[in-house]
């Protein structure tokens, strides 16, 4: 058949061999893919032979967290409601600010109850106490933000009221009034910055004596404008970071209120906390759009997470947690996470609104 054209015959033979090889390779690849798809089995047959996966290193290069379901050991007469505020002091004591009596509760990182106070300080509303945020300054003084009471209070660690900013029971937008303030940050030199808040859309600056200095911001979406400035922290260089919640961004300012930067398309920020090393932690939900029924963005949130950033806005770490169902939350689930703080070992403490609790997430080494 090939006597009159050996070269043509050779080419046809080579083509046949090539097609056979392609077919064989495709068959083997298909078997390999099938084996990978069923890799729950310890071995898989590939071309008639047994294949065992290599000993993959079972080491995660990501920092992981596990909830401590036994934290804290809360006494029977100490109650929890919606829990918006969490702080950790320089003794690694965890301060919980909850919408129940007593509103201020202190625990060790191991979960032992230390003390509680504040029954007469926080405004009672039809939906419960007006607890919103709690911060500890460099002297160990405790600052409480009472949103519906329109006041920010400085207290001793034992609960003695030292001074009050704002006018209790009166809303306004001037040097002596807030309208549902949300958070407070205190500089090392005693300068005070308040996010004000739900009714107003501004940051208010007071000096160390509590004298009004200035305010900046208005309702809007532009740089330096706010839609629920919800939390605030200062870094070691005096820069101010504001969780602009409805605008789904963190804004950065100097202490004169000059806009420096904004971090967008990352999350809907609810709570901020900053470490001594200027690591900025944020809790909230991933970005989402407004729904027709929403009064505030992300209420309810679609998911729950916390993140760590450097001062330039570079994301350093991300952790997500399952969102719990209302009234059916399990340990390790979050439901409207609102406040965040860390201890010296890197464990994360988070406060829930709908979950009505604080939880400790233990950093895995």
C-alpha cells in the first residue's frame, strides 16, 4: 500500500502514533482529575496503580482563632444584654460595657470576674441601657459613651465619676451638646476626640481640661464628611482614624481635622481598636449595598469579620466568623459584632449586639 510513497506512509504512521499518545495522555489526565476530586480517600487508582498523596505539611501559615466557650465565668447576678463595648487595660483586664445591670463589668483574660459598677451612670431607654462604647486612657481612667444620654463620662477604675462632656438628656450640635455620640479617643497628652455620631456627623475635639477646641465634618459622602462616624482611635503620631460606618470606609485625619486618607472597598467598619504598635483592628462586615428596608447600612450584616491594618491602610490580617441566627447563636458565631479589643497575647475580644454577649477568640500559635 505504501510502496509508491514511503515518505507519505511514514508521516501517516507518525500522525497515528501522535494521536494515540494524545488520547492516552487525555485518559490519564481524566483519571488523575477524578482521583483528585475523590481525594477524601487515602489512595486512588491511576492507570491501574495506587497513588498516595504526598505528606503535605499540615501547618497553616495564616493566623487562626478558636473561641473559648468557657470565657468568662460570669456570676449569676451579673447580667448581659446587647454588648457594644469592649476594652482591655494595661493589666490585661477585659472591660465589658453592656446594656444590662451592671453595665460595666471587668474580667481577667482567664475569665475570672473582678468587679462591676455603673448602674446609676448610664441612661435607661425603652430598649435598655444606653451603653455604647468604653475606652481606657493612659492613666487607667475609664471613659463611657452613653449615646441616648448624649454624654461622654470619665470615671475612675472603681466607678467614681470624674467629669462629663455634653449635656445629659439634651441633644444639640455645639460646644456643650452631642447628639447620640458613639465613641471617644484620648491622646497621651489628654486631648479628647469624640465621634458624634448618630444625630450629628462630626468629630469634636476638646483639650485635656475638657474645653471645646473645634469640630469638623458634616453629613455626606465626600472626604471629611460622615454618615455615622461610629468609632475612633489615635495612633502614636497623633493621626486620627474614624470608622465611617454607613459610607463603608475608614477615614484618616490629623488633629486639626485635615483629611489625609480613606480606606474603601474593604469592609463596613463598626468598631476600631489600636495596639501600642499602631496596628489598627477593625470589626464589622464585608462591603454590602443598601437595601430598601435599611435604616442603617449592614443592619443586619451579611457576614462577620475582623481585620488588622497598618497605618497606611495595608491589610495585614483577616478573619471571618459565622454569623449567628438571632436567639440561636452558638459559641464562635457573631451577630452584629460591635466592639473589638486585644490582650497582650494577641487574643481577640468581641462584643455582640444581637448576640448579647462578649466572646474571647484565642490566637492559635
